[in-house]
C-alpha cells in the first residue's frame, strides 16, 4: 500500500522557472491538500481539494496553481519560481469528514536560486 | 477561523521521565484535534485524535493526550520518554466549516537526552 506518493524528493530551480510537484494517493480519499513547511512556521496550507474538479485556496496560495482532474492526483504548479518559495512541500490526503486524520507524503525539498 | 498555538519551540526531557508537549486551540463549535509527529527528513505521521467522548485519548507509540474544554487545551503526554521520541510534534485542528481544512500549530521540538 503506497499511501501518498510525492515526486520529486528534491529539486533545484532557477528564479523564473516553472515546475510541477506531483502527488498521488491510492486510498480513494476525497480530500487532498498541499502544505509548505518553513522553520518556525509550522505547516501552512497552500491549496486544497474536496473532490475531483473542486479546488480552493488555502492560507498562502500566491504563486501556486492546482487542479484535480482525478481522485488520485493533485499536482502543484509553481508558475514562476521565486527564492521565497524555497521550502519543503507536503501533500496530504484524507477521507471526507472533520474527524478523519490526514496521511502525508514524504515531502519535496525545493530550492530556488 | 480556527487556530492552534504551541507555546514551546522546544521541550527537553531526560529519558525515563514523563513528557508533556502543550497545545491550545481556538474553534467555533466542537473541536476535532490531532497530534502528528515528524522525524528528520520524513513526512508527518498521525499519532492520535480527539473527536468526542473520553478526555484522555490514547494513541501510537505510548503517547496519549488530554483534552480540557475549559482550558481549550489538548496537551500531548507520555509517562516515560525514550530517546527515540526525539522529533518535531505538531498539533492540528479541523476547520468547522465544510472546507475541512486542517490547521497546524508551529510545532514543538522534543529532545530526549539519554
């Protein structure tokens, strides 16, 4: 059982480049989300989706784009990378409902130079 | 909007001693609270959650958490700490609206010394 799979694990980008962080889950979870983790700031929500075809913004959405064409996949696109987007990115999924715990991927460490 | 506060950046404890990692919350309506642990270079792992019922919730790896509605707290506890418990711990709360957003605290680093 793979759970939540993120690729790549590490990435270095130049300022202005674009890229897509991939996230896939095999648990048929309705809810998926992207977080970024920065020292001393915990995890901040970037975008989330409550089902295929439905996405919405979280706390820090600027500079990122998402889509959810299938239940399994929830890619995160960086439109024009900036050094401020240097961070560790985590994808998570959960069943619908407030009582359900989230399952996290292993993370993508992104450096923008 | 819901929020979570973890007032301690780091907690130091000797192996074998009890540990407490503090968390306070602010929610509208009934709280749905979670604790996660993150080991170095890993994703977050679920430890335990409070939904309703008993105020003492038991979870993985011998951890438990005490829910206190009057103090709006959900502190993580373990009777006897292990060096292997050293990690980053996050408290989280689900939004009360239909977004089901999971909001995290800033994290507390637990260091258990031999």
